[in-house]
C-alpha cells in the first residue's frame, strides 16, 4: 500500500533526514568477468533466480560488492512528508500556513517517488470539497481545477442485458449533490503549486525506501533508495461523441459482470474540461474467491453492456491506469501515531467505501496531523520521552473529527455483503439500516479476513471464459498499459521481489493456476516454459508495473513483496 508518513523533528536536533544514496566504486576493474553469470547464494540450485533485490539477497553476502563503498548524503528538516498526494500536500500546506501565521521558521520537505507531482495519482474522481473548503476558503479565486459540479446522479443495478434503475435517496452515501467531478492528478498538481508558494520544499523523483530509527526505536527519518545498480543485482479516460456528452453527470452501477458474491461496482463520470471526456472504471473487491477472475477483463466485459456501450461507441480511449484501494474502513484502522511519525491519507484506511471517496478524508487527516505537530516542533522547551517526537494528540483529534463520525456511520455497509445473499443482502442492509438509522445500529459487523486468504483452489472453481477484445470498446492488456506512460530504468533490480523464488510454481501455479497472471492489471506476471522444456517458471515483467500494489495484497502465498523502484519510475498519468 502507498504509505503517507510524516516524520517530526527529534528532541535533540532536527533529525528528520532525506538521504540520497550514491554508489562510489573504489576499483574500476573490481567486477569479475562472471558478473552476470554468478548464481546468488540465496537462490535454490534447481529454481531459476527471479529476485535480485538487496532486501532479499543481502549485499554483505554477495562477493561482487566487496570493495564497493556506499556514500550517503543527508539533509535535515523539521518535518519530512513521504508522498505527494492529497494528504501529504494538505499536511505540508497546513504546517506552513500555521508557521506563517505565527511568524515561525519551519522547514517542511516532501518527497514523492513520481517524476512530477500528480504523475502517480489515479482516481475517478468525484471530490467532496469539505476539507478543501477548510484548507483554502478561497480555492475558487486561487484557480483550483474543480470545473465540473455534479448535476445528475444515476445509480443502476445491471443484469447481463438490462438496467434496473435504483433511486438515489437523500442521505445515502452515493448521493453526490454539492460534489465535483475532477481529474485528481490535476488537482494534486495544483495543491503542489500552493504548497510551493507557501515555502514547502518538494522533491519529486525521490522514492522513500526505508525508515531510519534512533537507538531507542523511535523514527529518525527516511532514506531514499539506491540508484546505479545493475538489473541482475482499472480506470480509463475516454474521448466520446459530443452528442453523448453530459457534463456533470455521475453514473454508478453494481451487478453484472460480477456475480452476487463478488463485491464491486462501476463509475462513469462526464467531465467538463473543454472537450467531451468521460472517466470510467470498475472496482473489484480483492476478497473474491475464484482464482480465474481477472479484474481487467471484467472491466472490458462491462463496457459492452448496452447501457454503457451507448456512451462509449464512436469514442476513443486516451488513458489507462489501475490502483488498489484500502477499503477496510473503521474496523481496520491501525494505530496512526508512533514515536517519530504518524500515518495520514489513504494508507491507514480513511476511505469512505460506500461513497467511493477518500480524497476529502485524506486531506483532512493531513490537516489534523499538521495542527497536532506544529505546537510540538515549535515549542521552546520540547519534551519527549523518545528521541523521535511522539504526537498522540493527532489520533485524539482524529477521533473527535468528522472523519471518525463519517467512517463509523458507514462501518457496516461493506461487511454486510459477506452473507449468502451477497450484493442483494448488502443493498437491503444499506437501504434499511443506513438510510433509517444512519449508522447508529448498536452492532459492528466484521470483515471476512485477509484478501490473500480468500482464494479457493482452482480445482474447486469454474474457469471464466472472457470474450476477445473487439478493439473498439474492449482492448488487450498490453496496449492499455502503453497508455499509462509507464516506464522504469531497465537496468535495475526488479522492485517486485519474492521471498522464495520456488513458491510461485510450487504453490500458486500448482494450487491456484497462477492467479497473479490474472489479478495484475499490467501484465507483470506470466508463467512461461523453462528453457529445458520441462516445467514452468514465473517471469516478472517489472517494466510494466503501474504501482497498483495488488500483487502485494492478493498473492495467496504472501510471497511477493513490493518495494520502491528507482525514483521517477512508474506510470505517468496525466490528470487521471
């Protein structure tokens, strides 16, 4: 999951660090001729080596690294924020607003792994402006790119060929009155401009790879990842027919192509950006049980539904992307403060799942964090039991805020789908208990468990026959990934690491028929024959990765560990 973490200053000195690691070779002729043929000791003699990342294959056990020194450069700041999304930027902005209001010096730095702010941002998105109103009451005068107010709400239950309209009653989570359809990447870019105007230092292209600790265990700062190491060491935007364009129209649906026991739905938003654009996508709950299910292919099927196809026919797809959503909600919120840091944004689980909205809660969490940090880091007599400053006030303020009330009120909607009636039971529960009681029922339902533990063995499931793409409404995977602008430095260790290279074939392929080749929306994983012609091996096409993190979540063996690649690598979304 994408982690937004804030690191306040230590009580001894301004210790939060941005460390840029650079390799310095002592002897140019040190590398032996067998550099690219030597087999890692951490790899089995019978299993082809897949993983070469240092987190799995330590450098101190690799003779090729003897005589090579790592030279580290350090920088210091009062607060370092990891992640340039709505939460991180809102936190940075609020900190500088408070500092400027009270005429206090405060150095705030923000690191972002994308090449530019907004390049890795992906969402529908329908924005609830509550937090933005608090952050900038004059956002309209500042030119915030909220160009499309919602004018029409449509909710549907789809069967294979028909649509059943569902009334959008006032007060239901999906009611979008007062919201705006936005291109979230453009909105985030605008937030970045506001932050820089206030004096926030923004460093795009730097991927935070590890957390640094004080001797007492509290957080000291972060280190960015290494560069210069050799390799061996689903929403879309469409341009549609203008006659079918209805700016401000918001469409949501549930039902087909998913069965009643697979959680999910769709969105189709008509943007007002000067040309007939729509943003559309399908959301599939990663607690699905059939290993043959492909979220990407379900998306392609959905576009052929008569109600959807009539909007898209005659149009052109212009962008593609995918990401995982943290949907645990109230029941799954972790402890968000710890000595030296705190969690903000989507990663702790502040998304309102029934609304399919998390930008407003992410922004508010960043603002609350900033307001809790500021008096601590600017106090003349800073007292802390640990070297890394602990700010428990943030969690206390969070529980008193409208974020907590909002998440608590919808806490039972998502888990209500875990019944024999599935989708229909969840809809009835939402209509009866939420609309009438507004989440005040005296019980709290539980989730089913880890998404990775939900898959059933392939022999117990029916294979899904997906239709071939027609090249007009539905498309193949690789041509879609090409529209994401994804690119990584080719000569670096794959950032998709395996704890054990033998597990994919022995477990995932043998039991689940290789689900990673279907749940990945970018064609990163595929099983190919061994060079000997006997057996199969997993091939990882890390260059394709769109940083959705689905593999880290859904892998039934929990053998895949997603780590950050070199900074600037990944998708290049333009206002997704």
